C-alpha cells in the first residue's frame, strides 16, 4: 500500500520542482530550457530527476495553486484573483458540503477554487458561452474535479438550485441577478458580488438592500508584495496590481 | 429523513438572524436587548421566532464565520485575521486531506479555520501554554471539529509530523523554527510565516533562503472597507486597520 | 542688526521645543504639566528655558506646521489634510505670485497653507458663513498672513477673479461650481476638486470633461505611518486614516 | 504695460496646450505629430495657434510641473517623486525665505521643486558627480532659478550652512550623514530622509534618535490614480506605482 502511494501513475500531473518549477504530465520526453528530461520511466514522488545536461528537479505532487497558476489551465478572459476568491471564503466560510452557485463560469477558475475547499459539496456554474464551457470542462477534467456541474444557460432565465450556501456573481449585469440569487440562497446564506467598477458595486448594494440582505459589507483587497531578495535592500515592490474588484458580501435575511 | 434535517437539535448552535444577529444555543430563554426569546420549544431551521415584544428573528444554521466572529469563541490573545489565513489558503491550496502543522495554537482560531477547509485532513497544533490549550479545546469542542489534534509541547523540541503539506509559523522566534518546519514538510510542501514585524519577516526569509526554500514570496494584505450606506455619499471608510502581519510563503525544495 | 534678529519680540508666537513641544505667545507665566515657565522676561531664539521644577525647553521659531497642527488655529469643521493640500501643490505648482481662488474658506486652513507657499501671490477665499469668516480671520491674523482676502459671498453668485492659476473646490455642490471655476481660470490654469464621496468626484469629472478641461487626473492619497520606536519591532501602524478625499485635477483648455 | 505682459518673449518656454500638450521654446518651426507649427512669429499668451494641417493649440504659460514632467528637464537617475517632495513640504512647512540643504543634487529635480516654494530662500545642494552637476545646472538655467547654489563636494566632508530650516537626505549612506545634518540645522529645524529601503530607514531613525531629534515620524505615501474616463466603468487603475521611498522626518532638539 505504501508503495502504491509513492509511485507516480503514468500520465499523472507532476510538479518538477526546481529554481523554475514545471507542471507537466508524467509521460514522454520533456524539453526544458535546462535540457531534456525522461519522464517515460517509472517515477516516485519526491525523487530527484536530471536533464541530459545535469539540471536536477524533484518530482512533487502539484497543489491546486500549481495547476491554476503554472499554466495548468487555459484561460480566455480575466479571472478572479485567488486573493479575492479566498477573501470570499474568509467572510462566508461555506461548509465542506456547501452548495455553491457560481455565475459565471468563465474558464472555471473560481469554480475550481471553490470546489477544492468544499470537497463534499457541489459547485453549480452557469454559463452561456459554449467556448467557455468547453475550456472549463477541459480544465476541470485535467485536475479531476468531480463536484462541479456546468449548466449551459443564461442566468437571467433563473437557476434551479435552492438552499444554496453561497452565490457568486461575477458578471456584467450582476445588479439584475441579485433577486435570482436571493431566491436561490438559504436563509442566512451568502451572496458575494465581484465588481471591477464602482457604479456596478453601488447598484448591487442598492439592490441587495432593497431585497433585505443582511450583514452587508463591501471591501477592496490590496496585496502588496515585498522584495526581500537582497539584505540591506528590502522594500515593497515598486510597481504592482492595485485594483481587481470590489467585493460585496451580504446574506439572505 | 427530510424532517430530521429541518428540526433543530436541542442545545445545537443556532444563528438568530436579524438586524443584529445572535449566535446562541437552542435552549432555554434568551434575553436580548429586543426582548425575551423562547428557545425551549422545538425549532426548525429557517423558522421565524419572535421576542415577547414582537421583534422577529430567523433561525439559521450558523456558518463558521458566525462562530469565529460573533463571540462563539473565547480568545485571550490577538489572532490571525481571516483575511490573512485565507490568503495563505490562496497561495498554498492545501488539499482536502492535507496534513497541516500549526504553531502556535493560541485560542485555536487558525487551526479551526484551516480544519474547516481541509475536512478530510488533519491539523496538528503545538502549544506550551496550558491555559491556551484549555481555551482552544473548549472552542474546538463547541463547534465540533474532529480533525484538530493539540500537542502540549515546545515546538523547539521538534515536531513529530512528516510529509506535512503546510506548516504555519505564527509565533515569536519563528526564525529559529524554520529548520524544524522544513524537516516536517514534504517535498514541495509549504511554509507560511506570519510576522507582525519587519525584522522578524526578514530573519525568516533569510533562514528560508539558506535552507533552500523555493517560490518564496512575502506580502502584506490591506483590506479596505467601503461605506455604501447612503447613496450620493459612498466612500471608503475613513479609519481602519492598515497592518496585521507580513506573510511569507515558501516551499520545501 | 544681528541682535535684533535673535531677540524674541514680546507677544510673538514661540515654539517651546521639548519632548512635548508647546506653541504659545512670548508673554506672561505659562502653566504646563511640567511646571510653570516665565515668558515675561526677555527671550532669545534658541535659548534654553526651564520650568520652576527644572524641565527645560528650547525657544524655537515656530513653523507653519506648528501653528496648524499644534492648536495654533481654531477649527470648527473637518479641514483638508496637509497631505492632500500638498499633493495639489505637487500636481499644479502654482508660482510664487499665483492668484488662487479657494472655495470654501472654512477655518482658513487651506488658504493659509497655500498662502504660505505663494508668498508673493494672493489667495481669495469665498465663504458665506460669518462664523467661519470670523474664525478664519482670527487664525490668519494670529500668524500674520497678508496675502489672503476673504469675500463673504455665495460662490454660486460668481467670483470676481480672472486669470487665476489655481481654483480649489472643497465644498458641497462642487459639481455646480465647475463652470464658475473655469471662467475664473487662465488658459492652462488648474482646477483642483476635493471630494470625500465617489459620486461627487464622478459628477465633477463629468462636468469638467464637458467643459473641456485638459490633463485630468483623479487620485487618492494614502499616507501610512510606521512605528519605528523599538528595534526588532518595526511595523506599520496597525490602525490609521485610510480615506480623506478624492482629488481631481484638470486645467482649463 | 499690459501689452508687455501678454507678449511672449522670443525663446521663452511656452506650453502648447492641447489634447497632448507640448513644452517648447517660442522659436522656429516645431514639427509635431499633428503637423508643423510656426513659432517664429510674435505670439501672445492665451493665443490659439494652428499647425499646417489645422490642429490647434493654445499658447499657455508653463507651470513648473510642466517643466518637470513634460521633458523640460534632463534626468540621469531616478528622482524623488513630486508626491514625496510635497509631503515633506506638508510636514515641515519651510518658510518662503528658508535655508534648505539638499543632499544629493542628482539632476536638480528636488532642489528646483523646493526652490519654487521658497522663492525668497536659498537651496544649497551638495553633489560629487560632475556629470550630475552639469545636468542640473542646465536644468536650473533653463527654468531660470536664481536661488539654488550647487557645491561640488562630498557631503561627508561636512557642509558650510548653519541654521538651516530643512535638510534633505536622499542618498546612499544617509545614516552616516545624520550628524552633519543635525549640526547644520537650526534648533527646531527639520531633517527629512528619503529611503527606498527599510533597513536604511531604520538605521536613520536609530541615528536620529541617538542624536536627540524630536517629533520623529516615518511614513510611506501611496497615491492611487482612478480611471474615470467612461461612466459606469469607474475604477481605480489596475496597475501602478506602489512604493517609492520611506520618508522620515524629525527636528533638531
């Protein structure tokens, strides 16, 4: 049993850990800018492998963050940032078996992130665009998620889910979907709206207030990276991202 | 079966949802500033209850955030903020069955937060202070977590866990525990250090670099709340929290 | 001549510099929480003086910032922060002989700040409230400004000044005064609008765009103080001011 | 007299104000990407001029900000930002006749900014690098400043000035120049240190504390620009500058 744990299955996703880590499938020859790696042979988790010119990597189990951030997934459009999705987790704490409705799907980034943290629950994502659905399905399958369901439908036609724990609105026209979200949520369940624009944020807040949402809160979230590479020269990075979305949270009253 | 789902079990934690929601046990008479509520009688999830002077609440299933933020838990010391804990989730994505080592325990806040998102995993928390342990155990039991283990031990004596996915250092002297963390982590597993002070942050980064940690990153995380209560008068809150901790992330090479 | 420079004139404003500096007039007995100081006697700039219980202060020439921030002035309402006023200086650089129109006056804080940096110029401030004018005149006289003129008039009745270099709008209904500002400015002269609220900021921007203002720019300005009192424990202050006003700048086309 | 005021002197700096304003000398033919402008002929302030293909500009008096930010000056190295220099003005308020020592000179940016706001005062700038001095002199002459003096000397050899109101340290090794700054300042005069790095900032604070500086304060200053170009789509800019320098202020005790 222990042995089966340590062997890498042919074709499985592996992270080749090194100065510049690589996410890939355990299969075939891999051409890297540090030389060629033989991934045909049987591999073990934690093992050291070397390219033909001697550069070594460790075979590590990839984390979801490797998959999402190291080109594991394909994206077409801008996605919510992990920092914003995780802030929604912080403020709403959906339980492991949560029912979450995610509008819209996009490339599946947010659905996958949420599915990861609600492993006994279910994420239902609505999306009209077939290309997006195709892309997302590919991404979902690649990582092996089994708790994401995609419905090819315009959310304004209504959603089927009732008693949802969390409803994510990250789409144009979010303000017009607040009522649909409310009806889908359980009493005390959470709506989270992600708006890049201040006008959309205000319109959603207004709509949520009219519909009796409680414990409302709007935040923005600025993550500033520091450069700590050279001692005596520690400083915040000079340039960086300073806006993604306004996040509005509220719960069905 | 459906019925058993909708009935509230005597003594269970309930959230009385209203303009000012209250977290309490479904038991006895509750004196609120809006009058007295009878929680002796059988309750159903979603039901409306009224105080003797007619103020109504909805009986809702509490989320972890209600428990953590609405006086469900007892705290002695400053705890990590949800925004910081969730950012660690965003950057390290421990799997549902993760093994996480949490130093130190404090009132159990961070262990409970992590346990919630790794329901099939295990959080092992180290703590020397018996008072803290007593407090944390009370909190853990109250919510019913079954995947948190507490070890009454000075972390500098070493930890038992091997192949950990995530190791949290949120303690004085963190820089001296980096080596212990490394040995406990699996290849590719993550260390997250939370330091209020810039000197501690720099010392930890230096130590992590010496020990070959990869994909290192130090961030601070500023959440700014907006005041959207009165239209025409929307603005960021004038005063607020502008620093909690520097978070340093890295993974075992 | 040198001597006359070094003597403090009776009744002049002096800064008693110490661990807790005090701004006062060089006159009479001063009761401080460190004992009584004799300011009757002749004083020299830079001289050390002692209270009756031996606490020493240095007699220093006060800077404007001492006057503005150490209770030299009387205020009734919230004033623009030095950080915001100085940012307007940074972006518009009025020349030493600038003509500046300041609406509204309030307690005179912003007019005094601007007058200080345009010593050969003139600040004309509009204000309807007599109480404010009285207060401001007292403040202005106390410091001795000679280049501030106050007009008791509703700005919506129009302003007399033409060819102004800088026009400050820091008042309710600023959006309705943009046209008046434009007509008062010289070609290439600057309008600076300070709005606490995002709606007002947006309304002003829209109006400025309609009226052909150029080089428009809206910013907010976050000053974060650091706590560097105890080495090994350096950190940004945990709580602080995170919003004052949105500043919109543009110039007459 | 009025006429002489309105005529542009041949060779004078003018700002051609338009959608994309241009700073230039009133002389010769100017080739712009909107066509050729004739600046040979006599011009009047405020006049409209047109390129040979009909694009029109207004002839405006340039402000210092035009000179500093529209390629009026030549720079070799990174300069302090206007937002940081103006914050120093906000916290120290040097009087119009202030004596300011500026180390180091660089391209003269900060000396010129300060000279502008202290027109009856004097800025003395120290610089060892002859290339920098040449560059700065060119810039200073171009705008016509008469209150900036440059001394070609290593500041560690000491400075001549006494009773300075403000001493700026914006250089490597600032911590070793704090004593020299102190001796140059008047009682109650201000030292302002600009440090990109946290270690330098801390070293300067420590040195200043040892030397008895008072009213010490360290800040960082984040200016976030908003994008208000399209209504319904108002948002903070997504990417931008998030660090320049830590500014430490203190006054001689």
